[in-house]
C-alpha cells in the first residue's frame, strides 16, 4: 500500500503507540481487500468498549482526526428507569464514567446513539465515513450516497484516531452498483406503515445475503423514516450494506444507472406472498399477552416521539405492561421541552437515552419478562434469535397493545 | 496435502481442524464464556472452536463481532487459527484485532478438502496450509 508521509509517521510511531496500532490495523485490513492507498474519513462513529483494548488504542492520542460520535450502549441511569437490577446499573454507570473520562478530552462526542445522522454526523455523497452499526451503514451508503464499508468497532476506532480508511470495497464506485434486483408488484404501498416497510426489508435481506440491492416500485415520495425502517432489517436477515431505491436514492436515478448498465445477478419479484413471508418471520409470540412494548431501534426522532405522544394523550397503559421509548440524548431534551416526556410518563411510559434497546438485557430485569411488541423489524429479528417472544406491528398496533395489555392486530 | 491461499492475518500456528459449512458471526454464534457454538440447528452446535483451526464459509452479521471475539480471547476461547472460503470486512477485523492467524481464497475449497479432526499446520504469513488427514 502507498502511504502518505503523514501516514508513514503514524506507522513509525511518531504519534505514539495507539496511533501506530490504529494505522497498522488499517493497513492490514486494506491489504486483505486489495486497497492501494488510504482515503480521508470526515465522519467517524465508534463504540467504546473493551476496557484495556480501548486504553491501548488511545495511548498517546491527543485528539481524534475525524469528527467522531459514539454509539449507543447502556447508560446506568437509563437502566434504573427501565427496571434493571441495581448491581447491573452501578456497573454500567462506573464503566460509562471511565469511558467518558477517556474519550471527552480526546474530542470524541459521547452522543451514545445508533443514529449518527440524527445528531449532526451526516456524510455527504461520495465522502468516506467509518461507522459501526449496520443500520447506520446502510442508511448512509444508500440514502446519502456517502461511502462506507461494514466497518467493525476496531476499524472505526482506528479511523477516528488516524482520520483515514483503506480505499477498497464500497469506497469505489464500481463496487457500489446493484447486484440483486427486486421488483415490487401488486402491492398497494400508499398506506404502508413502517412495519410494512420493515417486513419487505426483512424479506429482501434474507434473499440478498451479502449482495448490493436495488429496488424498484417504492413510491418516489417515500419519507426518510420509512426508508430507515425499510433498510435497517436488511443487514440483520442478510448482510446488505447498500440498497438503491430507483427514483429515490442518489445513485439510482434509473434502474440502469443503479446497476451500472450491467445485468443483475438475480431478479426477484416482491408481491403479496413475499410481503406475508416477511411479516411471518417477525413474529414469535405464542399468545396475545404483552409484557413490554418498545420503540427506538433505530433511535426515534422528535417527530416519531410526537406521534406516540398523540396516541397516548389522555390514555393509560395497562398496569402490567412496560412501555419503553429509546432515543438520543439531544432528542430526549427536545422531547422534554415539547412536553412529550411528561405526557408519556403520565400514561405510564418511560423515555430513555444512551441505550441500545434492541440489545436490551432481559436477564437483568428486576421483574422478569420475555414477551415484547415492537415496530422495528431489525429489533424483532435480533430478539427472536435471543428467544424473546415477539409481536410485530405498526406504532398504532404497539400503542394499542400497551393500552389494552393484549396484542390485537 | 498442501493448499495455497492469501493472508488475512499473519502468523504460524498448528492444531486440529473443526469445520462448519455455514457463514459465522462471533456475535450470536459463539458463547465467549465457553468457546462453544450456540444456535440450535448450527452444524457445530454445542462444540467448542477454542484452540482449534476453525474452517468455515465466510463472516456474517453484526459489526460487534470482533469485540465479542476479544472477550472470548481474554478467556482463551478463540480459535488458534482460521481458514475461510472468502473473508468479509467484519471477520477480517476479528482476525486482525485479536491476532488470530488467518488465510482465505485457497486454491482448493477448504470446505471440500478439510474435515473435522484433520491436523492443520498453517503459515498464514506465506498463505500455506498443510492438511494432515486423520484417517
């Protein structure tokens, strides 16, 4: 790999052992996939986990070299609001304090959210980003046209420290074209909810595997929020990192352009049968009992919290049901200011920030539960694998279940 | 038998092979506390990959995989070496972060030529894998 003089200085250890380790890992990573040089990363996002490893990576690092936000995890204070065991919350709090002491002086922004795009971390078309979290990756690649690989935590941490990433795979235009073509036919999408979009996305991921996706037939006026729910399950049922939507996303003005004027490897129809198949894969509950209703995978924006607030206004959730709403800290503050948090709390719900609600630690609950309802196909799919009994439906379906205590969809 | 492939992570290692035909994710497929493969229906369910030469198809799933492998490594529960058909970014980072010698893109499909119980001597730096059949 050809290195710039600055990259050579990093490699030779002039900026300390952490930076040297970071650039060495990126060189090894790049060599596996045939990179010949590094490209500049403007937008980094990373999880800060692994205690001793993080300390080693940050040794000698004065400041990050890219704008870097941090991923969702578990904030101790949020853990208490969610009814988790005190010992677990204390440990989470201690870890969080230690992490913040390590990262804040080095310029990391401790946003603790899985939605970097919601907190000012927005890469523009053609620019390189390095984010972990397959949901953020598919959204930034597809909707923004920015360029990022399926970078794991060590890769994104190394990019935050060095400001570069190897020029390979999805960094290069020729590797971004659609490979599997999906055509939506015979489905009336006008009144589709986020759960309908999630079900189709879930089907697409399992059919596409690791391939680049191009989809035809989504209404051209589709909202960002619907695209988010459509794309976020694709890297869970599969490992999709880019999903072009013809007439909607920037690299897909036409089908031909999205495919790079090549024939797709496969062309798959999505009709009523495939739509139902998607839905069926997202249910695992054996009865209509609901213990937990949760929203926030990906972290909700202020409009989504506003919608839940309107549905809950003047209502009370059923006594035995727990309602959890997860967002980023900034949106949490805004929701307070709008009076949303107050209305939700009066109805019996809880709003938290800094928490990955998909990775909710059920065994740490003071009052055990293993049945949940959600509007997120991504979270439903992950939690079904962990043995949680899941009901899946729209925001309205989930709020109805919270109020009545049973799944009525 | 000698197979030639490409380096994912340098190093020289030997051990007993354990072979899965499936794509693998360190988040979800491995219990880092025991080194055993967890999911029901997985072709290695209940078996340990710790200390062995793990042969599999490719990587899949969560970008948290390398961090789970890091936890497993602290407890001595990672494979000694890895061989896969063709690696993807998350699995490459598992090997790089945790210093697990690894090769891919062998001149013969390792899933057709290596079976569980074979003894493997690999020089991942040179991309050379020697397979000593168990039978």
